């Protein structure tokens, strides 16, 4: 059994889960004791990081490959 690199979708889901856990902590803290500008800045920084951590091009390439394979297997012409 060969070791394979994680797929783009796997990396996306992992990154999304990490981002959502940061949001959950932020919201819990916000509703318990409020947020100051430092908390908001941290959350905005997390949003920026999330956007940059997603490999959009790789996701699109992977989707296109899957779609081409489906089309090929169903007999559709390109």
C-alpha cells in the first residue's frame, strides 16, 4: 500500500474544521464576557489566514479531474 498525499478536499476540510473551532471559541468568549478590539483583530486575522490557507487552484483542478473521469465513464464527449 503506497502512501498518498492528502487530497485538496481533505486539506480544505481540515482547514475549515480548524477555522470553525477558532470561531466557536471566539463566539463563546464573546457571549460570556464580551469582545474587545484585540479579540476582533485576532478573528479577522484568522479569517485572512483561512482564505490564504485554502488551495483554491488545487481544489478546482481536483474537481475538474473528477468531473472528466465521470464524463469519460458515462461516455460523454469532451
